[in-house]
């Protein structure tokens, strides 16, 4: 079945550092790949979408790219700020007429000022 | 536009007690999801509805969990006899039937002692 693997559990960076989070996926369909951000006490919020058609998404300084060859997709940001401290989830949407969502375990980002 | 609302925000129970969670999705969203998010994990789908119909409840522990959406709007998730392993945040999300973007509520944090 479909699945998403997100191995980086915790990442600690200093302000202005480069952020890179990787996810791998497994699916038999053409996936839509998503990145969510979750702040304490809140539900996840959609950050970016990447499809096999566009290969890249950009929002709020974050960039998501997709590599079909390695079945992986990445989230990156050139210069993180303390306000970016949050948990980031990758997710895969399987569209079979109904949308099934599969989430990774999340990466907790702490940015030290 | 109001977002997804959930209540209560917190619940603390003894093992064996029952609890119900309530969700009010975004107006006009016909698809509603319930997720369980254990601490330091990603959301894991329990059940989802299109209007009042259950589309997938294969991950719902049917012996103790139940979910309804009788009029295709609000929904209730109930745990009949809670266990310590049920300790988690319960998230509700909604989307339009043809859309992949789902909107999450703030969640209900359940602690079972």
C-alpha cells in the first residue's frame, strides 16, 4: 500500500541556517505530495503541494521539490528564522476518486536565535 | 470564513470511561476526516465521510470507537471504554469532495490515566 517515510525526527538549526528535510514515498498511483506545518496547540496547516506535473512548489520562503527517480521529495529553506520552529510533516494524497492521505512521522524543527 | 472547530480541547479520563469528541467542519465541505495523532507522530486516519456516508473506517478500532455524521455536517467520534493507549490528540479535518486540500481543526488532546 501507499506509505511515506520521514526519518529526521528532530532538527536544530541557528537562524539563517539552511533547512533540508527529506521524505520518501511508495505508491502505485501518480501522487500529490504535500508538506504541512504544525505549531503547538494547533492542527497541521498546508504549507506546500508538489505534483508529478510541476515537480516544485514554493511558499513563504519554503521550496518543495520532487524526484521521481528516487521517489523522494524534499522541503528546503535557504535561511530559517526562529518563527519557523514547528513540526513539519510530509504527506501523500492517493486519489482513487476519494482522497486518502498518508502522513510521515514529522520533523521537529528548533531554530535558535 | 470560520475554520474547523472541535470540542472539547482537552479531556482527561480514567481507563474504562467513555468520551465523545465533536467536530464542526467548514461550511460547504462535504468530506470530513478524523485522525489520531499520538505524541511525536504524524496524523493517522481513523475514518472519513463523504456527506453522511462512511467512505473508509478500516483503521477505526470498531470494538470501542464509533463515528457518525448523521446530517452530513457535524460529526461525533466516541470512545466507549478508553485505554491508556488511546492517549493522543484527535484531529478533525474537512475538504471539498473533489479537492485534495484539507483543513484541520485544533484537535482534542486526550489523556487516559
